[in-house]
């Protein structure tokens, strides 16, 4: 029978033998001094936890000598404070306005926000001493006299209990300095085994531990004791906290897994003396887990005294200073034991609060020296074992030891190893990710030089009227036809109707109008036009200012991000650079600004796997002789070529003796990723009627 009970879960312990039932039979608890509300200066008190106060709409400060009227709010109303002696003021002409100014100044000096406090009511704020703990609870109860003559307050968090009062014209000293009861300056209570009435464990309690896989020897070595209530004869387990052989604190547990601690004792790790001369330590969430670790052969283990927080603090939130870090004061109290530790294994519970505790501990201890464990699954199911004691009970000490030996480095935000990316690297090698090596442009000669890779930045330049924008539009049409890509267009130089015409001509391969530029080609029909409009609407999303202001790059990228997430956009065109608002701080050079801007564009492209084409005009070329410009000729900064993944120059032939006037030279001048292309020139033929670019036939081609 005893062997079977070893594998029973905790919630079934109530069905154990009568001897175990006797141990936890009473419903009465041996608790420390009960929590009480502060005594406000009133004949009437209010329960802190039974009501939520809604403040009435008082003006922020008095506007006349008359006392402000107090509205009734949620059962709260102004109560006469006759038992409080209002200070006798020498100058009876002091107004409410003057008292308000004096009192609020004093409150601000100690960190109390008076802006949301109303006179003659109880307000609940975040305590400036303990900051409301990890949950940022509004635990500070404050009362301000309706004529602003004085204020009283108390924090209801037991670990803080800060309280005091101050008067508008009480001089430079206020009573809060004497009554402040913070964790750091509070006198700690000294305790002893005899004074607490602790006694050795009886056989019934030892049987309880045995059911959980913890031996008599482990329990006795860790000085686990019991406390018996003289009235009810109920027995509670007492986990004693020692430092250098001296009893520091004591924590109790009943059958319902209810915990309480001796009041006003110092918070330290449970099992602190076991890590005094070690270099590696294990931190667990509960005393039972500490004992379980010893059964697996690890004595260098300690448990936190107060359990886990409901959630971790935001990653960008700084760790509070020592005097305000109340939830984790035990770390500061034990810092001498933790300084030399080179390897700290965080074996907290596998649930949400347990992982939040691990994160908070790692923040304070240093992630670089922390490891974490992964608890095994239950019967090959999705659910995992919760903690060390569960693993010991169901799988035994050998498995628990294996879990600790397989602890992994605690992740550090922004710091990785290649194995964290092996899945992605494998997919790249086996080419199971689509388009990782780029997609074809649709032009035979150019495909050998340039492929469009998601997440890269291509800078496109060329002298005015060389066809930069037309070429990009034609490329987008090819990418749609070949791969179904969608695009976001931030094209400030084009009117919407003209841009639509150019795209439709390339897609339908017919001119938009009858006229000179169309030559003998047939104009697109009404039916083709209507189908083309639907294609435009499904394929392109426009980023345009709705007023006459100039957009900046952040505005463009924010809208592009929305287009990626909402519409599945794969490409972004920003055309051109000089149409954006480029205001910069006075101390920032244009080169620094361009570098920062392009970095933001590249981060957007990489994070969203979206290819970005950025059109940038060259500076004025004073001695231009008709050839294609260089990428370093781009106006603004050399960073355009330095930071881009691909650099392309579009150049149209203007010399009849050099070749056909419809010939366009695509100069690939930079390709960072050799898998996607290489440097070289490709030549295309421009069809003026439809705006399409087509490959130039090679000699003897088609014969």
C-alpha cells in the first residue's frame, strides 16, 4: 500500500491513512498576526479590499475660500474627523488655496501624486516606497482633509506597511519619517526553536514526506520541524530557515498547501547554508523541491521564500534599486552567497508564474551565468511535469538528476548560437523555403545577374528620364505574373491615374489611349480595362499622404508594415528618396542621417521578408558625356551604395549612332549575395506603346 501511495498526486493526499489524516485534520490554521487596515483619523473605518473607490470630479485645487463639496461615491462619503485635532494656525487668514499649495508640495517631495487625490475621500495610489510590488498594486490608502490642512496615508502591502501623516503648515518635519516601516530599515525579529514552540516531526508527518519520495534523513538534515496548536491540536509543517547555524525565519504549511511565515523576520533562501562553499547552485520555487533535489544527489540547492510572481516585468523595465526591490529582497539579503557563483541553474516550476520567477531571478543574477531546466513530459503527452518534486514522485531520483544535468544555457535577448537557427539553415540547404535564393526577373539576360530576394534592399538610380520608375513597374508586373507577388507603392512623383495607366499598359500589353505614343497598336478595350482595374486593386496598395505634408521614412515604413501584415505584400517601392521629408537633428550630418535611415529600411525588409526598391537620383552631373552614372554619384551620401544589398543603374541610349534609341542598359553594379547574382550589364528593348521591356533577340536567335 505504501508503495502505491508514492505515486499518488498531491490532491489525493487527503485520502491517505488515518494517521496522515490526523496530521492535517483541523481546518484551523496557525497563522501569524492577521492583516489589518490602517486606522484613519475617523470614527469610521473602511475595508481596503472590499470596495473599489471611484473618485468624484473635484477640481485639482481649491478655487475659493469655501470648503469643497464632497460627492457621495460608491457608498463612500465624507465623515467628520472630530477626534483629530486640526492644527491651530497663527494666521487665521490662510486660504484653502494656500493650504493646497503647501500640502501638495510636501506630498510631491515624498513621491505621492496629488493630481488624482481628492479631499475628504480615501484614495488608492501606487506606493512610492514599494511601487506596489510586482503587480503594481494601488496599495497606498491616503486621506486628505477637505480644507487641505493635512494628509494621512498607509500602504496595505504587508512587506511595506509604510505610513505617516503631514500637515500643510506643520514645519519642515513630518511624522512619516518616524513611522516609515520599509523592508530595509525595519528591525528584524529574532526567533528561536524554543520561542516558536517547534518540535521534531512525528511519524505521521514523516509518512507524509515519504509519500512524496523524501526520506527521513533528508528531512532531518534540513531541520524540518512541526508546530502544534495547543487549542485544536492541529500539526503544521515548519520549514526552518537558517544562516550560519542561526534560525532566521520559519515558514509553515498545512494539508491544503496554504503557507504563512513568521512576521517581521528576514527573508532569505531556504537551505542557504548548503551553498556557502559551492560554485554551482540550483534555485527552486518551493521547499519541497529543495528536499527533492537532495534525494537526487544535489545539496547545493536553495528555494525562494515567497513563491513566484503572476507575471514577469516588461523586458525594458529596469530592476528596482535594493531598497525598493521588496519582492526579491531575499536576493539582496543573500548577495554575499551569490557573488562567487559561476553557474546558477534555475529549476523553477514549469507554469507561467514559475517561468516569470526564473526571468526575474535571471535579470538580477545575470543571464550570462544562468541555466534553465526543461521538465519532462507526462506519458508522452503535451503536458509536462510541474516541478522537481513531481518528477521525483513519478519518475524517480535518477530522472530528476538527468533533468539537472541536461540544463540549458538561459537565453539572453539578442544573443544566439547557430544551433538556434539549424531549422532555418537546413531549410535553406534543402531549398524547402520558397524564394530563399531569389526569384527570376522575367528577363533572360538580367536573370543571370540579378534575382529578387525577399528581405533585401535594392537601390535604383539613373539620370533623369532614363526610365527608372518604368523599369521597376515592369519588374513588378513580371513578379506578379511569375509568382503572384503583391506590392506597396510609395510613388510620390506619379499621379495615381498616370501610375495606373502605366501599370495597366504593361499588364494588358496595349496602350491606354489612342494617340501618337501608341502608334498603330490597338487601344485596350473597356472589358480589358475593367479586368485591369480589378488586377490593380488586388495587386497594389498605395502609400500616399492625404494632405500637402511631406511623409518621412518612419511614416512610410509603418504603413508598409501594416500592408505586409494585412495584405501579404512581398515588395515595397519608395520612389524617389528626395520626395521624402528628411528633417534631422541639428547635430546630425546628412551622411549620418542617410546611414540611420537605410538601416531602418533594411531592418524592415529583413524582419518582414519584404524586398524594398529605393529610387535615388544622382547629383547634378556637370561634365556628363552621356554614359551611365556611378552608384557613388547618388545625391546625399555614399551610404546608398555601401548599405544596399543590390545597386542598379538604369540607362537609356540617347545616341542614334550608339544603337537603337529604344535600347535600355540595366547596369548591375552591386550584388552582396553571390547566390542571387553578380555584377554585369543586361540590355532590354523598351516598347513605347505599352511601356514594356523585352529581351533583345540575339543574333541567329529563332533560326
